[in-house]
């Protein structure tokens, strides 16, 4: 029989809080920055190879060793057609997301914040993209017209932590694959939607569910618990890998997680899993013998008064008129669950639209 967890004060995250309170605190970020001019970039950045774009690696500044955030400013390029990535192919900037007015406001420079950590990809997968200390940018358009890139360690105004599974995570770069077959989580493209006050910190990981993020001993909640602070936001999409989790356990884990996030004066946002492209009816999606995921999430959102984005219904409403065959072009070939970058962008679009429609505070930080 399932037993209710110990009182919250005895959980892993509470212990981490106590240890943090006894420590001297994290080292304050350096105020120094490094600016690379055009000739220095030519010497620093790699040449493109096949579909692999130009890569620019900027070493750690001032010997920072903890998970870092770097403000990046790229100057001199036209914003008519710009797409930039960082670390494990995270989409950091895409001019397609800007209207004409926003492009004019940006002028000839663009700015964003990159969260750097190691590994730079999924946190616990054995084949994850490890990356290098410091910040790495991928430039599909090369260095043409770029006059400088400035890199500065910063403490973001706000961090958005992302909790989820393979449909959400920072998948490996996969530059050697055709674009339509590069696995991409919606959290991987999320940075491009937010301005340069926000850093997206994605701890989603393939194959994981509520157990990895539970407040008792969740291996993936631990690094978030060490960092989260007042004003941060946590986007939670868990369910794809909870098929065998009893509904009572699933519900308890998520409610405890919400309580923990709020105990740090941060804001949880629940998001349902998106559809699988099997062409089955909405009411049969994410239904298992022990767990009705849509009903569980709706109930939690109501009881806890937490913002809820029903991505399952939104994605079904998008896919159904398209038909299964056309919808499949947004998924990796022969895979009905995992999106390519176009699909990740589509699901991120749906989430961003919901943030706007629900007038969540996050909407103020969108580009």
C-alpha cells in the first residue's frame, strides 16, 4: 500500500534549504565582460562543416565554476533572417518570432541570456551532450556582418526552470542529421521567446517522470532546489513516463512539488503532456489503468489554484484539422511522440499563446 510521504520539513529539498542557509552563499557573479571583435571571432570560432554551423566557444570568465548565466550581445547583424543557438542546440534567438516593430527596436544588435552548466544537454543521460565550460554559440548564418560578440556573467532578473521528459528536454545537437529528424524538446526552443532579462534552465530529461522530481529524493529536483529563489518560475510537464504510477502517488508528488516551489516564493505552472500522433481520440490520450493524467492535472490545478496550460487539448485542436499525415511532418520520422524542431516550435507556440491568454506574469518578459 502506498504511504503518504513524510512531512514536508523532512524532505530532501528541506534539507538542501537548511544546508544552504548555513553556507556562506554562492559566489557573486563577476561584473567583468569580454568583447570579441570581428578579427578575434574569426580566430576563435570554428569553420562550418556540412550541416554543422559555425561554433564560437567563449571560455569561463573569472573562474566561475557553478551553474552560470551569461548575457550575450551580438552586434552588427541584420535581424531580417537570424537564427542563433547555444550549448546543446538551444534556440536562443529567431527573427521569425519578431514583428517588424520589434526588429526596428533591436536595431543592429541582439541580446539574450544563456544558462551554462555541465553537461549542457540532458542532466543525467549517459549519451548527453557534455559541452565545454563557458558558453558556446552556434551560428547557422556564420560570422558575416557580425562586428562583435560581448559575453558577460550575470544574475538574471528571472529564471524559468523547466521540468519534464524527452518531449521537453535539451536534446543533443544532432547536426549530422537532417533537420526534420533532429529530436527537439519544446523547452529547447523556449529561450528564443523571452527577452534578455530571463534565463531558461531546462532540467527535463528523457525517460523521467514524477519520481525523478519528487520532493523526497528526486535526483533531478536536487539541482533545482539548490538554485531556485523568489520570483523564479517552474514549468512542469510530467506524465509521458508515469504510465505505471498510481493516481494517488502521481497527485501527491505533484502537489508536494507545487508546495515546495511556493515555499521558495517561486511560481509553479502545470502543463499537460501534448498529444501522441497516433490519430486516436482526445479522450483516450494519456489514459492508463492506474492513472487518468488529464483528470489528475485538472484536479490538482483547481485544488492548488495553480496556472494550468492544457497542452493536450491545445495540441489536439491543432493536429486534428491537419490530419495525422500532415501532423507527422512535425515529428521525427516514424516517431509518434518526439518532435523535430518544427514540432517543438509549434508546441512552444501553443504554450506561449496560453501564457498570453491567461495573462500570466511571464507574458511581461516575452520578446
